[in-house]
């Protein structure tokens, strides 16, 4: 045989033999399928989670600086209007009724800014006491009024003629919370006595005189220089009212 033909035959035999060996040694499909089905699934271990990064506490936001105003300080620090009046009224009798210019404002203690500067009529009343009534000049700014109903106030006087057993003298009868006194140029006839020591003190319109046991239990007789008992009555009325309040326990106002 020719040598090239031998070589070709030999190569063909090798190829055929290799194909046959592959077919014989190839695993059957069921065996492969079974081995795949029964093979345990690989265990996947997840990687460890990274440690959380530290959280930084939020920093407080900086307040923007308020721009300087050419018009003046901020509203919170603005000064009150120049004509603003702040009137505060209190009383030693809680709940006393307060009137300004005959308009009811409220019960003491109270504070109001609804008043304009100027002169105002202030009236304050409490049950069982004389009404406080006064014209008050109020200027801009704070103004405090303390109404003391429980203080005994008395300022009464009358020109009189003091009749003696023999003769008479002329002088002034003056009544204050501290007492009743008779002022005269005749020093030996002048006297003063506390209101609570008065035994009697009354006016006779018929005789137009004022009588009372004033000076050490002595009877005193006063008449009006003009022969009018009206002024004597006013003194007697005010003295008797103040005396009753002092006996009740109210305190005399400072002189």
C-alpha cells in the first residue's frame, strides 16, 4: 500500500474510535438528572453587615443676626407711647367699685390704660363706707391710687363763741381724727380732747348752740358768731361719725 493511504486510514480509525469511546462513556440522562436533583444546595453565608457609622448630633441652627434698624430698637423693647397712662387703683376693702368720669371701670384692685392724660373724676365706693370722690390730675406714665376706707379722716372746723359761766371768748373749734380742740387767744380756755372721750356732743337748732361734755367733764357751750347753727351742725355730724368709727375699731388717718 501507498504510505499516505496508510496514514489516512490510521487517522480515520483514531477518529472513529474516539467517537465510539465518547458514546460509550457518556452518562445516561436520568443518572445526571438524579445526581443534580439530590446534590445539596450550597450554603451561602452572607457577609457581615458593616458597622453603622456614628451619627453626629445635629448642631443648632444659628440665628441670623437681626439687621440693625435705623428706625430704633426692636418692637419688644420699644418704649411705650409718650401719652400712655397706666392707672392702678387698690383699696383696703377688696371689691370696691371704681368709676372714672362716671364710667364704671371695674372692681379694685385693677389696672387700666384706657385713660388719657388730664383731670379726671375718680369715685370709689364700698358698702358701709363713705364714697371716695376726688378730682385727680393724671399725667402720662404709671399712677397708683390707694383708697383707704378703713382710715378715719376728719377735717372740720368752725368759728365759735365759747360761753363761760361769766363772759365768753372767741376762737375756732377744730376736729381731726386725733381729737377735738378749741383754739383761742385766751390760753387758759383752750383745750383738746380725744374723740373717744366725748360724752355728749349735740346741736340745738332752737338755741343755735353746740353743747358737749368736752373738757374734763365740764359742760361746754358754743354758738356761731353769726347766729347760724348750720356750721355747728356740720362739725357735730362729722365728729359723731368719726367717733363711732373709732369706737368700732377703725384707725385714724395720719395727721
